[in-house]
């Protein structure tokens, strides 16, 4: 038995998709930490993306440095529902 899935593409769905993507990028941070836990860089992802577009060599240098010095590059997203629940 085959099932059929239909996706409707309209302006409302497109707008929601862009809004969800933007909200996700806004709540994500780029962190560079050592194995001991010391934090070297903590940037909003949107700012990191702008830097990557303006200075693409910066990304290559950062990756090489992280490999050589055993640093961890991570993307962390705050769950707004959890943060709201904790603050109550």
C-alpha cells in the first residue's frame, strides 16, 4: 500500500518557515571551549554567520586552530520553553 503525502506551498507556510528558521538562528550561540571547560568564544550564531560571510578565511583559521589546540566548537541553543518555565 502506498500512501500519498501532499505539501501545500503558500505564503503563510513560507512565512512561518522563515520565521521559525530566524528564531532558531537567534537562539543559537557559537561557543569555542577547551577540554578543561575554559570558554574562549561565545557569539550569537547570526554574528558568527556575518563574520563568516565577510571574512571566510576566519572560519578556516578557526577550524585549523581548534584541531591543533584540541578546542571544541559547539552550537548551543536555548530552549525558550524551558527557560520560561525555570524563571517562573
